[in-house]
C-alpha cells in the first residue's frame, strides 16, 4: 500500500498543468457508491457524454475534483471475453421412444449399448414405438466433450424447404435426472429469390453428458436428422453491451433514391458493434442493406435478410447483425428491394469506452467533456494500477462509478476553434520588403537627378 501511495504522489507531482474546467463544454457529476472508499474509480461513458465529444480520439475528456483541480485520468481497454478454444463437433444422435419423449422430465427406461470409447451406440425400449409414430425426440451423446456447449446445430435431408420446427432441449449427466436448458426453432423458407435458413439453437454454455431434443410442434417430420455442437472455452468476464433504439427520421429528397429507403439517427455518434432489425408485420421477409454516413459519404455496413414468421404462439425473427467495431456512427439508413408497410425497428449495441481516474483530492468528482483546444495529458496510469494490484491482489479492478446529471461548463464557446493568431511575422516581412522597395526607388530617383545637369 505504501508503494501504491508513493506512486500516486509521484504521478500527482509530475502531472503537467491541465486546462481549466471551463475550457470544456459540459461537466457531469461522477457518483461513487456510498460508504465505499477506493484509490481509483472507473466510469463507462453514456450516450449523453458522446454527444459533447469533439476530438475523435477522446482526448477532450478530463476529470476534476471538488476544488476544480484535474486528477490523473486515462482511457483503458475494457475487459473482453477471451475465447481460448472454439470448435464444432458432430455427435451421435439417437431416436427416443415416443413415451419417453412425452414424459416431460421423467426417467428413461432404456437398454443402452455403448462402443469401445464409451459413447452411446444403440437405445432400445423393447418396441418400435418411435418408428411407428415418427421420430419426435432424440438423444445427443456429448459425453466425449471437454468444454461448454454454446450452440446445437441441426441438419436434415428432407423436406428441403417450408420447415419451421421448434425444439425443447434438456440436459442430464445420468440419463435419469433432466433439466431444461433451452428452446428454439430451426427453419428453411423460400419466397421468390429470397432464401432463409437457420439451423442452430443457442444454449447457455451447457456442460452435460447428454442432451435430449423434443420437438414440440406438429409440423412435418424431418428425415435424416443429424446434430453437431459448437464448444467454446471462455476465460474472463465481459462487460455487457448496451442496446439503444435508433430514431426514425425523414430523408431529404435528394437522398431518398429509387428503392424503399428508411433513415434513422442515434442521439450521438456511438461505437456500434451490432445491429438489430425487426420487421413490423408477421410473416414478412425482406432483403435489406444497412448503410451509415461517415462524414459526407455513405458506406454499406451489411447485407442480410430480415424476417418475422408466426409459428403458433411463437414469433421467429432474424438474428442480430455483427458490424465492424471501432467506428463511431450516428446516421443510418435501410434499403429494401420492395417497400414495406411500416418502417422496421432499428437498434444498435455498443460497448462504451471506459476511463479510470485516481481519487486525488476531495469528492465529488466531475467528468468534463468537449473542447476544441483542451487535451488530456498522457498520464502513466498503468504504473499506479499495477502498484494497487500488487497490494490488493492481481485480479483487483477499480470499482465502478456512475455518471450522473450534467450541466453546461464552458458551453458551445468551448467547442469553437480559437481565432487565428495575428500574423506578426508575415506583416513584418511585408513591411521590410516595402521599405526596401521604397529605398531602392529613392536611390534610383536621386541618380536620375544627378545625371540630368
């Protein structure tokens, strides 16, 4: 702890003079949890903060204490989930008797035959009830896996299209006690030139030896069903993405184009990572192009098919669209090949930028943002955090603080570029040249007068 405090003191004394609080357009109160003391805090930016940013590199953000003095502050990389291993494996899929499938969470009374590796090779209930009634339940042997199952992927031979099938999935380690772990639908649809296929169901990182699939709809049987799973080993925890709806706006006449085009805007330029498009009508299918405006030009972000299919009491929708992370965008548009009755709903996921500051001076602390001239110094904050972790544990992280209410500080004037400096050197140079030209002219005139007599 002594080493940590020494590091903090060294940082404070070595800090270069920073701008005043009024050099920033807006200031937000930083709310720390009551009764919690810490030498450092972390804050994640809100959309209201992004709305005042002026510098693309986020250098016009600073933290001030109650005395109006700047404190060491730096942008840090948010912890992301590290995927140590990800693979897809095909697993044995065995049909279950109809009675066992319909028992809900009951026990399975089966004759089990295993191969040399210990995997299931045959299940026998003493009759062919499953075959007679049509296969509606299956057992997946995952006993050979050493990771968590993130997704199950199904494939079938027929029918080729017109399939909407819903499954319930349970997990067990002993084939007797089952726990429901998920549900989902697979589908294969065709409408004109549009084709839509989805054959995977997400699971919450299931670790079990066996999975049981039970089909809960009464649709056409799937012939030649097979199963594979995606196994993922995860490491650190990841901060949750935040979702925000984009507001529908009217496009200018010169940007409407010849296709069905819909425009949207976010309250600020955010570092979006995913897009979610939801059609407004049931049993609708549309091929869409998502574009964004970066400066004065529009660029395409993704091409995808959006759908909304009603199956009994369930509504199936298209999945989210991954975008290239790192770009801060606020203006978007969707182009459809054919007009839609109602504009789709558009939402975006973003991972907020994270800042860490040292608790130097008295609270409350304020987050100042937006300036055309002020830039945050490069504080060596990593050294201070390393010292704190040495005394509090290698896994220690600064506790989170929230961004509270904001008020104008320097206002719009802080976002205006400073006036151009007076070009004294240029004026002096032109003055010297003019004086020299005058002297040369006077000298030439005197020569002419002397030669005239």
